[in-house]
């Protein structure tokens, strides 16, 4: 079967991303099919290029990867699906192929995204095994309703989703399936070592995307894959795991493997500020980790508790200090305005952030509400959203009384710290 896989993301906010997930799906189906991957981020002349591909390739099936729904910015929210609607319409105009949606953004809103974009079906969650199964059934003319995680527009979920236990069973994509726009300075090759997050922070959608059980690739397979990309000229990597350090023993194994292969690379990762001991920090530094994101989110123990964070401010302080001693840059994150937030807790958070002497900082005011989270439940109880609100169009939680004061306070706070603020409050 001829399968065209399109990555619809053209957003460069923060950094341009590469469609690792879509390319992984392509790698999983490549053997039995004629597969073409198109990354719209890489195509300057979007629509005419696109028309040419569809008319030239004549796909039987089109998969579209949807990463971002919106930019999570309460003050000036941008909804990012309108251009994707045009892509779906263009596929329809030029081809009779069935359109299947997937991706991180899609997986949070499987039904409402199908309705909004008008595609026939979508697969929630990881696509390697399930998309293979779907194609195989379509090809045989068999019933597709048993494909795990499959949604049909207007008919909802067909079969419970499934999670692959052994991630190593599926290959990681090489350069034929993950074409690089060009090896520009700002490109950071995404690396995923594990899936699933058991932490359940009150506002987070990761459980919906990746499930709650942690599953990992073997360090040998991940680092071996990175070595192949190193040979292809890539030197910058970004570990896209939500929590690179959990479990710490596994993070150390990854680092040890990187140290052993001595790839001369630089990389960034995301740390949960718990279970980071000096041995891990030393490993990170030796293995080439140059910067970490630390989502400590608040400087108030009470707010941390209500966000269901499992670390203390003292842990954040110690970890941040250790990272700095080992020369690893620290980018901090504050998420302000969640339930229970007051002017006093905000001020405490800003003071705490200052005290860490971080290298850069991102502050978000107002929390994007995702379906089926405890934040959504709270927002329903307080009448901020209704139980029927699908939340595809972004809605935010902002504690009462902070509406005007918080943005004003953040603007003046950020104005005196221009060297280390990253948007939105520069
Ligand atoms: C790492 C990460 C980042 C990094 C990216 C670094 C890099 N070099 O790539 C950074 C910090 C820069 C970042 C920035 C942003 N991010 Co971000 N990010 C993530 C994160 C944690 C992982 C994404 C990832 O790479 N996954 C690994 C790959 C392998 O998985 P995947 O793409 O999902 O693919 C799998 C499945 O989805 C599926 N699949 C994918 N495509 C297809 C297609 C078909 C047809 C099928 C069947 C299946 C399928 O199969 C794949 C393999 O199993 C996700 C949350 C999450 N847990 O997914 C948020 C997430 C994607 N980000 C999000 C957002 C909002 C953003 C920003 C807009 C934030 C901002 N205001 O700056 C920017 C946008 C960046 C951009 N230019 O697009 C949201 C998107 C939802 C939304 N509201 O739009 C997410 C979901 C987080 C959340 N809040 O829930 N992000």
C-alpha cells in the first residue's frame, strides 16, 4: 500500500521540532509498504509542494501527525489547528485516500479533533503497532473496529487502546525517514528513551498521550541510534522524555553508554527535581548534558502539594546548586495561577526563582486545562468550564483575584531580568 505520512507542525516557537514520532510510525510500517514522509516544517513553499506530492505519489492512505493544538498562552492564545484544516481539505480535494490522524495533540482530544478537522479516523497514543494493524486490516478488507485506540468520526472509540511493553521491538528512524531541513544550528534532534508517566501532576496531559506505566528502550538501542545520527552529522540532541531522571538508575545507564561511546555531542534534557544525586549530575555532565529544564513550577510548598508535585523546595534548591557546580545550565519553569494561588504565593515563587540564580527562566500565567485532569475537575466544580466543554479550544485556570495583578506583576518582574527571561514575559 502507498502510505503518505504528513507532519503538520510548522510552529517554530521555542525551537523548530522534528517529527520523530511520525518517522517512528513510518519505520514500523516501512517493510511491507511504499512509505513517504513529508515534514511541512521543512517545506518553504508549503501548498504547491504539497499538491505536487499528493498528485505525484497518489497515496492509498494518508496519516497526519498533529503535535500542537495551541500555544498554551493565556494572555494571547493562538489556536494552531486552522492551518491543519486546510491541509485536510487539500488532501480531500486531491485524493480519495482515507485520512488517519495521530500524534501528541491528537491523542489528548481524539474526538473533537476529528470533528474539527473532518478526517475519517484517528489513532490515540503510540502509533507503531496500531497503525501497522490498521493498514494490514484495510489492505485485507477486514474489519478495522478491533484496532486498539482507533476512533471513527462520529462513532467514538472502537477498541481500547494498548501500550507496547517492549519498545525495542520497533526500530527507530534513520535519515531516510526523518529528513532534516538542513543541519542548522538551531536543530536539536529529539531522542525518546521511555514512554509513560506515573506522576499525575494535577494539570498534565501526558498520561493521556503516553499512558501511566513507564516503559523504556534499552540504553544500547537508544545510544546506538544516536551514534548513527552523529555519523550523519548531527551533534545536538534533545531528550524529549518528560522526566529524564526517573528512574535515576536508568538515566545513569544512558549516560554511561554515552560516556563509553564518547560521541562528542551536546544535549538537553528535562529533569523532575527529585531523585537527582551527585553521581547522576556527574554522569550528566560527563555525557555531554549542557542544559536541563527544571519544572519546579512554584516556590510555595502548599501550591506544590495542590499541583500533586512530589518534591520539596529544599530538593529543588539542592539539585539546582549541584547542577550549577557541574557547569550544567538550568532553565527554570514557573506555572502561576493554579488553584489556591494568591498574591503572596506568587511573590514567594518569584523570590524563590530569584534565589536559585538560574541561567534562564520561563514563567507561565494561567494553566491550560486539559480533559480528564484533576485541574479540569476543579474547574468544573468552580463553574469555570462545563462538564461538556471539550477543551479543544484552549481554556485556562487562573485563581480569582489575580486576573489583572498577575500579568502586571510579571511584566515588571521580567523587565528587570531581561537577560534570563524567555518569552512570554520578556
Ligand atoms: C519534548 C516536548 C517539547 C520540547 C521539544 C524538543 C524537540 N527537540 O522536539 C520543547 C520543550 C521545545 C517543546 C515546546 C513546545 N511544546 Co511541547 N512537548 C514535548 C513533549 C514532552 C514530548 C514530545 C515528543 O517529542 N514526543 C516523542 C515522540 C516520539 O512522540 P509523538 O510525537 O507523540 O509520536 C508518537 C504518537 O503520538 C504517535 N503518532 C505521532 N504521529 C502520528 C501520526 C499517525 C498517523 C499515527 C497513527 C500516530 C502518530 O506515534 C508516535 C510514536 O509512538 C510533549 C508531551 C508528550 N508527552 O508528548 C509536549 C507537547 C507536544 N508540547 C506541547 C506544547 C503546547 C508545546 C509548545 C507550543 C509550548 C510553548 N508555548 O512553547 C512548544 C511548541 C514547539 C514547536 N516548535 O512545535 C503540548 C501540545 C498540546 C497543545 N496544547 O498544543 C504537549 C502535548 C504537552 C502538553 N501540554 O500536553 N515541547
